[in-house]
C-alpha cells in the first residue's frame, strides 16, 4: 500500500471511532418555544416600511395567528 493510502485509512478509522464515541442526548421539545394556552407577551415591532406594530394593533376580536420569519441570508 502507498503511504498516502495508509494515512487516509488511519484518519478514517480515527474519525469513525470518534463519531461512535459521542454521547447522544435527548432534548425535551415540550419545553421549547411557546406552549399551547400561554399568553403572548406584548411587543412593539416595525415592518419593512417602518410602520410600528404592537400586539394590540394586530389582534382582532377573534384573535390572530402571528408568524415571525427571520431570513437567514447572511
């Protein structure tokens, strides 16, 4: 075998052992984000045109569903 092949095989073996040795942790997703029935905190935000919006300005008599989108265009 060529020295580069041996080096690649050793590196692959080390990376494989490291990946198998990592601990798997479970996350309780029930504690993430808002919960059903929780009260929405008051907020004051501006839209893309600079118009201010508050919780009271978007809530109607039947309530509203708010979706916040944050672009990931870094």
